[in-house]
């Protein structure tokens, strides 16, 4: 049985976890920076980097103590090396390198997106490759064919905003504060999704991609018109977003060929209404539906440690450079209008 120490610091969660090859999370700690960023309505990279630098080392020490372990009990160090906010990524990666050096352990540099992509296999031992993955987070919105560890074929991505970003911006427009996704979901539960007519960009389109910018602008117009209850706007937004996600995923199921599991991961996968819609879609196609528990959806270090378990035997060089952009499928064509998002 092997144990990997995972380190995550690519956005606004400072996290450490110890995970075994037997899929047991021995200990994990997450320090959220929500309070530090709330006054600004979003993540401020410089504040995030400083907070990671202050908190990460004691957090790792506490995680080891929780499991009654020391560095010598660990078989490898897995640290997020990108993509993400570069200051935070550097803090986590450099810490991982230092521990690897001090403990004479292999360093495994993990792609944060791979952490999300493989996280369903930590929770569900029966999930085998290949599977169709909807990866939806604050910075990414992709459909991927996951053929194996390190083997990802991107079928679709967003040409403008990520889904989590659309939730966060909607939250901001409705004055719900930060972080926005869970707040929109809560308010939507009190609203009527049929009250506010909103567009569903690219619905039914022959091209595979996602688009949420037009929906976001329509939410702003609906809010400014002042005729609708915020809860109805939230519910109508969430439903429009889900209709788009289901339509695009249905198209990908057709394109993916012989795949029997539909999997969702990333922060937005914590949304219960989205999970339910995808579960129905999977059922319609005779596919299994797999979604990690909510705590494994939003950023955490257990998924990074698990990706390290999946990559055990690999050892990255101590001069591995942090990568602000690091696509899972390097061969995928850039898409029109995709802007700066990796
Ligand atoms: O994966 P994650 O924790 O961080 C990134 O790698 O981006 O995803 C964070 C995103 C945020 O945009 C957040 O608003 C969204 O996931 N999110 C949700 C929910 N929980 C988190 N969106 C909709 N409903 C939720 N319950
Ligand atoms: Zn993430």
C-alpha cells in the first residue's frame, strides 16, 4: 500500500491530503480564502499567493499529524504545477520540491485539471477507462474523452466563459457575493425557472462547443429591467445553463462512440440540479452516471494526491516549471473566440 501527499494551491484553496493506493483519504485539510477575497467580489491573485505562502507549510504539518505520519511514511509528493494563478501554483510546487528533496521522495507534478478528471476514480473503484467527462469549474468548461492516465481527447470547450464563471458573474449581478455558484444554486431553489426568458447559446448547434457570454449579458439585462424577482432570475439562469450543458453533452455522447460512463467533475459538479439533469441524460443513453461526492468536486488536495497515486512510478525533475496554462489535450485546436482561457 502506497501513500501520496497531495498539495493544491492553484486558486483560492490551500489544501493538503494524504491518500493511499487503496483509495483511503487518511487525512485532508483545506484552508479557504473566501473571507480574504470577499471584499473584492472575486479572487485577487496577489492576495491568494500570499495566503498560500503563509498557510501551506503549517497545513501540511497538521495533515501529517492528523494521520499520525511523518514525511518518511510518504511514498511520493504530488503537487499541482498548473494551470492556475501562477503565484499560488509556485508556492505549492516549490513546497512540494522542498519536501521531496528533504525526504528523498519522488516529486510528481500534477495538472490540476487531471486532478479533477481522475477524481471520480478515487471515489468509485469500479470506474474504468474510457469515460466521457464533463469538466466544469471556474476556469474551464470541457467535454473530454478520458482514455487513460495522461490520455485525454478534448471533444468540446467554451468559446467564451466557463460555466463556473457564468455562475460567479450571475451571483455578482444579483449581489450574492463571493463565491457565487453555491449562492446562485440556493437562490434558484426558491425561484421559478420559467419566469425569465433567457437565451440558450449554441443549443442544437452542429459545432461541439459551449458558449455562456450571451446568457450572462441577458441575465444583466433582466436584472437591470427591474421587473423580475432575483430568485426567478437565478432559477431561469440555472435552467438555461443546464439546457446548454445537457444539449452539448448529448452531442458529445453521439460523437464519443462506444463509451458507457458519463462522468462530471470540477467545482460546478457540486450543483445538485446539474447532477440530476446529467443523470437523466446518462439514463436516456443507457450510460452509467458517476459524480464524485461534493467535497471532491470543488478544489481539494485529495484529488491531487490521487492523481499522484495514478502516476506512481513517475518522478518529475526538481526544475519542473510551474505552468499557468497547461491543456489536458495538447493536440486540441484552439477555438475561435476562446480568449485567454486555457
Ligand atoms: O474546481 P473549482 O473549485 O475551482 C476551479 O478550478 O475553478 O471550481 C470553482 C467553481 C466556481 O466558479 C464556483 O462558483 C463553482 O465552481 N461552483 C458552483 C457550485 N459550487 C461551486 N457552481 C454552481 N453550483 C454550485 N453548487
Ligand atoms: Zn479546480
